[in-house]
C-alpha cells in the first residue's frame, strides 16, 4: 500500500499519460510538456545503477525534468541523482489521521460542489491568475504569462474528470476552492487550496473591496504552481 505522501504524487498524474519504463513510470502531458506537476518520473524502483541510468535517459529524451522520490524508492537513488546534477525538491505534506478530532470553527461560508457554483471555471480561473500575480510579485520576478496560467487551468479542468472540486461561497460569491480525491488506498488527498481574504470589518466599510488570494494554513500540501 502506498503511503499518504505517495498518493499525492499519483493525484497530479491522473490527467497525464503514463508510460512504463524498465523500473520507473513517466507521467507525461503532451499538451503541457513543461508543466512540472503533470510531467515527472515516479515509481522509481531500479535494482541497480544501470537500471536507473536507462530510465533517466528515456525520461530526459521525453523532456521530463522531475524525478519523484517516494517511500518505495531505494535510498541510494537520491544520492545518484545528486551526483548527476539533479536538484532535489522538498515538500511539506500534512497527514491527518482519520480518527483525529477536528477543531470547530464558525460557519461563515457555504461549501458546495464546484459544478454547482462555478461550472465554467470563471471564478477559479480568476483566483488562479491572482495567485500567480501575487506569488510572482512576492518573489520579485516577472509575472508569468496569461498563457502559462491558462495551461495550468486546462490541466486542472482535465484533472476534474478524476477528482472533485468544492467551492466556498461568501455572500453568494465564490471565495475559495479546493481539490479532493479519494485514492485507491482509501486515503483522502486535499490539494489546490486557494482562498480570498475576507473584507475587513469596520463601522464604515469601503464601497468596494478587491480580494487577494492567500493560501490556507494547515491545508496546503503542495503549490498550486
């Protein structure tokens, strides 16, 4: 059985083609070959260095630039990747035991299936774009193109054939969303958490409020990208 951490890897590849190699699998999305979350080498279980080199050669020729280290990957593989100049990405994934009690919070939002309140993806697409602009400004880099954002949204719309999206509404407007998927192991995976900041409460509220996206602490297990 895969660990909860490994299940997240498989979620991102659900909208990609999967190509078995000698001792690994490539997740490949032809329409967005430069999208890291949808293109990667995983299930890496070589018996020896020769097996690893053969799979890396196939992955590189296919344009794959990410290798996912999972719990079943032999420990020596990471060292071999570093020696070959690969960069190791670190992710923080939070695992909540099914028996753990949930903290109560005031119900200020209505949560509904995204198909009911954002069937054309207009609200989620706007939040994706705002998130990209905010993140790029925070890092002081050139804003990514609208075409890049569109490719990511296209990937998520294809992903929705396999997973579910829910939206939180505030005063009848979509104020946030998340992706959730029940993995074959029975583990629930939550990803793509995005929310807008609530307007500040004041005696004299402004005539209009422009919300800005913010990640939700405690739920995000990976970047929206």
